[in-house]
């Protein structure tokens, strides 16, 4: 395998003091000896809940954090010992709006950062218009960034990251907090970069996004990789299950515990909405389980019941919950 990224037993421990009078040293192991490889030209996804270690991993790979132990190489260069060789060859984006000058236009932002990266002026003249077109900002290039939507700012972030034509890109939740249209635009840009054979490591909370874009996915939880495979193979984790979705009014924590205790229920998740709760139940019994499930919700108002095949998100839930159970 022609590896663009190689990670071997990578570990990161944070140390902090807690308490006021009797201060104690507390260690938090954010990343616990993970190993994986990303092929040249591959779009590789990293999924995990908040605090799983995704961003810490990206910061170590982009030379922003020094690992506590283990090693990592980018294009054969060690991220600690050869950081100066790594940095010109990579680009990274962290979710959010920082890193742009809002009182400058999009075009002037790219010109400024091109000069900062010491890109030849003749190269700038060709590359900046190309990047503005790639991210769909060619018609808004002369407008100040302060008037851009969040999605437009994120697309400008991507253009800025591509100024030095990096061989390897790290996209840390690039579509977080965006409306559906803006998130779709970001996914299209990422898809275009993938088609150009850029090596991309993408972290995301959105399962459908990872399913649509990534060739392989690592699921990380509590700083450990609990699964690593193609989206299709990860879905086989839940091929024995069906998913029952209940839209419920007045859903209570007691009802949640009752559902979890049913012997034919594999996992339950709850998505709280404005006036209802979407209760998602994984079970091998499919529609046959519905009457008994509803019986446990006596007194609640059931607005909708549906049964569907499991998705990558359902596989993710099972993998993470199984990992949590082994910790307890």
C-alpha cells in the first residue's frame, strides 16, 4: 500500500490540575495508541462522538500538538522530527469561522495568504481565479467577507487551504453548523477534491456524509479505534437488525429505561425535537416488535411509527455502544 499517512501507536495525554486548595494532577488520555494508514489519493473518514479524540488526532498529524508517544508520518516525513518538511505539504481546516480577515474581500484574503505563503505572483494569477471557481465564489470574490454567509466563509477557508496546492488535506468537521444547502455545497467541493486524487482525512459527525464521501472509515471512541472498514462492510455490523422509529410526545426517561430492558432491543437512541422525541430502536424483530414497543409507552402520544433497514449511522451507534459497554 502506498501510504500518504501512517500512524503507529499514536498517544496523547493531557495533564491538568484540579481543585483549589488541595490541587491534584489529573491526566486525561485523549488518544490511546491508535494505528492506521491512509493511501495516497484516498478520502479517509474518522467518525466519533464529542471527546472521542478526533480533533486531537488531527492536531498531532498537522504538527500542532506533539504526541505523548507513538509516531506518525505524512508522505514519509515524521510529524515531530521533520515538522518543517511536513507543513508545506499539508493543508488543514477546523470547523468554524476564524482564520479570515472579514474586512477584506474574498479575493484580497486569498492574495494576502498567497503572499504569506510566498507563492510566486505569476502562480497566484492563475491559481486564485481557479480556486474561487472551484469553491463557487467567483461571483462574490470582490465582496467583503463580513457579508458572507457561514457556508461561503467555509468555502473560502477551503480555497485558502488549497493555495499552496497541498498533497494531503485534513478537514476537521468542515460542514458543522451549516444549513443543509451550505453543507451540500461543502460536500460537493470535497467530492471534487476527491476526484482530483487529493489525499483527504475527513472528520465528521454526519454519518450520511461519511457514507457518501469516504472510501474507508475509522470509528473512534474514548481515544481508541473500535472499527475500521469500508462503509459497506461497517453496515454489515447491523445486518441482523431492523430499525423502528417512533415519533413520541411526552417521552420520559422512565420509558427509555423500559425500552432498553426489553430482551429483543439491541440499542435505543433519542433525538429531542421541539415538541416531540424521535426514538430510534434497533431490534432483530422488525415490525413484529412494534406492538410490544408501543405497550411500553402507555400514556405517551405516538404520532408516527416506521420500520426501515439499518444505515451507517445505526452501525455507528452499535459500535460505539458496544465499546461503551466494554468500559463499564
